[in-house]
């Protein structure tokens, strides 16, 4: 019940600050995870292509 001792304007201001900081950080984290996954997947795909490609001696 300690929230009843705090004014509504103060809680609104705190909520706005949390949203202004938290939402962009969450979006940046999601973008970083997706980018890391795509980079890892691309590296694996290129490694597979390099290993499966015939060399000059095999041609």
C-alpha cells in the first residue's frame, strides 16, 4: 500500500521514463539478436559452400 503515498503525477512520470528508456532498449536488443543470428547463419552457409565446392584438382 506504499503506492498510495506517492502522487499520481510522480507515478506517471516514472512510467514515462521507464517507457522512454525500456522500449528502445528492448527493440535494440531484438535487432541485435536477429542480426547475430543472421550473421551466424550466413557464415555457416558460406562454410558449407566452400567445403562443397570442387577444387581445381578435382575438376
